[in-house]
DNA sequence: GGAGACGAGATTGTCAACGATTTTGGATGG
DNA sequence: CCATCCAAAATCGTTGACAATCTCGTCTCC
C-alpha cells in the first residue's frame, strides 16, 4: 500500500504490475531506482520502509540498504529520524546539473576527439546521419534515443571512469527535466544542429572545437529550459 | 510500548543510558571517514564489519550503514558477498579527478567572479596577501591551509550546491595524492603565482579569465603530479 | 607430486523483534 | 476560542541471531 498522495498517477491497487518480475532475484535497489526514474514515485513522496518492504517482498533491512545506496546516488533524500523521500530536483538544480555537465561532457568530448579511432569514427558518422534523418521525419522518440546514445558513446570512448560515474549520477537525477524538453519539435530542430557540430568536431579530431561545441549545446539546453519554465 | 518519557520534566531518567552507543554522539560514518582520509586505514585494506563494530563500539548495523554511505561517497569499495575495503585511488584516477575539477572549479570561479560582493572581495585580497607571505617565509603548512581555504570559499560563494557536492566528494578521494605535492617548496613557488592569477581574475570580476586561471592552475598540478610519479 | 573435491572457518546478507524519536490528535486550562 | 500539554500512533534506528556465500587449508586420487 504505497500512498500515492502527491502529484502523479494513481498507482492503484496493483503496485508491481507491468514488466517487473515480482521481487525475485533482481536487486531491490534497482527496482526502487527504476520506479523513481520512471516516475512511479513522485518527487517528495515519502518512501516508508515498511511499505516498500511489503511492496517488493523484501525485508526492511534490504529496503533500508537500497535506500542508503540510492541516497548515495542522489536520488533519495534521507532526513534523520524522519524517513526517506524521493529527492525533488528544482529548476535551479536542473540548471546547475547542466552547467556541471558543460565541464565534464566537454572534457569527455575533447578526449574522444583526441583519441578517436577509425572504427569509432564510422559509428559517429552513422549517428550523425541518423539524427538528421529522424529529425527530418519528426520522429522525436527515436531522436531522443540517438541523443542518449551519443552521450553514452562519448562517455564510454572517453575512457574516463571518474567523469562517467558523475555523469551517470547526474543523468539519473535530471532525467525528468530532460524529458520535458525532448518532446518539443522546435527544440529538436535546433538541437540536431548542435549535435552535428559536436560530432563534426570529434570527427575532425579537434578537442578544443569539441569542447566548445558541447558547451554551446548545453548552454542552448539551459536557455530552452529557462524559457520553458518562465 | 508505553513511552515512559515525560516531555519537558525529566525526572529521574538518567542521562547516560547503558547500552546506547556510548561512543558519543559522533556518527560512526564520520569516524571511519576521518580514519580513511587521515590514512589510518591503508588503501585496499579490508574493512571487516565485525572489527569496525568492536573498534568503534557500535553495532554491526551501524557500521554497515556507515560503509554504505562511504561507498556512496566513493571512499569505500563494496564487493558483493566479499566485504568492503578502502578504495585505492590510482595515479590515473587522481589525474582524472583533477581533470574533472578543471571544469567544475572553473565554473565555480566564474560564478564567483560574476557575482562578487565587496565584503567578499576584501577576504580574497587578504588571502592573496597571506599566500604570498607564507610562501615567501617557506611556511608550507600554512600555505596549504590557505590553498584549501581558497577552494572552500570559492565553492561556497559560487552558490552552486551541485558543484560543491561533487567537489567535496572528489576532494575526500584525492586528499592523499594532493598531500604528496603540498610538501614541495619548489611546487609552492609556482602554485602561488597561479593562485594569485585566480584571485586577480575574481577580483577583476572577469568570469572568463577566472575560469582560464583555474584551468591553468589545475593543468599545472596535473603536470607536477605526472612528473612526481614518473 | 600435482590437480581437483571437500569441509571448516570466516564474513557478509537477511530477518524479525525491540527501543527511541518524531508527529499527530485530543484533552485541558486560560 | 486559542495556546499548551500530554498521550498514542507511526516510523525510524538498533540489536542479536540466523542463513547464504566466499575463502582457504586439507585430503584423496591419478
């Protein structure tokens, strides 16, 4: 009985309905994290250990461990002696996250441009073509996936575990705010040009240009986010 | 479950209850973190829950909670079913941390330069004078403290909680590598010039120059770290 | 003599119950 | 009618014990 009293869809009676294998071998941490990222738990919603315990058919100690880990990832807020709740990311914080990403993703992009190998270049060329095509067709969902794929590949190829870890955490926190932007066709037309610029700089093996292209893109996202919510 | 605790009028209940974590109010998490940062626990040393439990006079669950939190901060590595150990920061990772700091501290410095207030400017001028003086006198310990103070103040004044949190975590992880550099007089003479450049840029309210000065400084640190360990 | 099976010891993961703390609702007095 | 205080509920933090898992020494067999 998870009290969904905050904003969001009424979870109704069946909590573990779709796609989730009911509390089997999968770790409880992953289940709760997915539930938060997918929006099944609203921001600021209290996460009561006993309720999660029965909802996921796990012991309260297991749930407690999961909440500790998620707090370490910044997804859950733990108030001493008052319980845990889904951490709400304010607009200010969402912009802060984007500002931090300028530095870190810029670093990653520069590293990729510096050490780009031939077989990886082909993949970037493919992504560039696909992005242009999907936006031209208006397939925003597919474009969003390509967008994410570019981020992930740059992160991987940068061979920078520290940056990759930070970016993964920041992404999980801000996935909801990003979602608000990804559904806007006008936004995509601007975004694709910036992404092409990033890929071009990487393919040109120009670290400085790559870093600058990432900065330009993320500043554009910040501006769009500000416009959207003002 | 009758609460025999009278609010306000506390008659007879003894202050020092037995059995309660008599180690004091200090959180076990802080104790273990300090022990790791201060080097009392060597890198890769196994942290056995039962041992820590008796060492800090806390229950195993409390120690477990602490280890979870520290794992979230990146100070402890948790291998499933194999236990926890102090995470060792390799040279490669120390350099990675410095590279990430370029982006984030550059962002913070730019923000400080942009919104600098008069009363804060005075403090930066004081720090600049103190830094020059301590290095001239060869007081490396005091200079190291000033160095750290500058970092902390920039972080605070930037009013950027996301960046501040990441920097705090990275600092805790790399404090040992930083320590190796701070004890070198020749290094201090170079470092102080770079720090003065950062402060000058902030006082000049020049965000771009501040960011660039931070980058120059941290690249210099990276170079020194590479030279030291090659 | 060496490789693999096997069992004892050690360590973590999980569970149910207890104690402490905060919050909430209601009674009481001004 | 409102502020205050107090009891009761709700929830978290902690404890001790038990089960699952891993490590390592030893033993047997080829």
